């Protein structure tokens, strides 16, 4: 089960409070403003700044 559209609409980046979107692989949420990728583990977004990974790409 993927992250629901309703959940994506209410989630925000915990660092800058900006918009996030699902990456192409569907395994992370991206904040372009911060350049971070928040992983999705077992269908649960891990929205912890310390767990975020650098976001390298143009998606």
C-alpha cells in the first residue's frame, strides 16, 4: 500500500514546513527546498530530520 493522496496533502517537511512529494520510486518523500528525502519504511513515512537523506535529483 502506497502513501495515500490525503496523507500527502497534509504532510509537510519537518525542517522548513514546505511542500513534499512522493519520489518516482515511491520509496521516499522529497522536499526540494531543503534538498532532503524522507524514506518510507513499511508504508510509513519517516519524517525525522535526522533520518532524512540528501536528495540529489531532478524529479
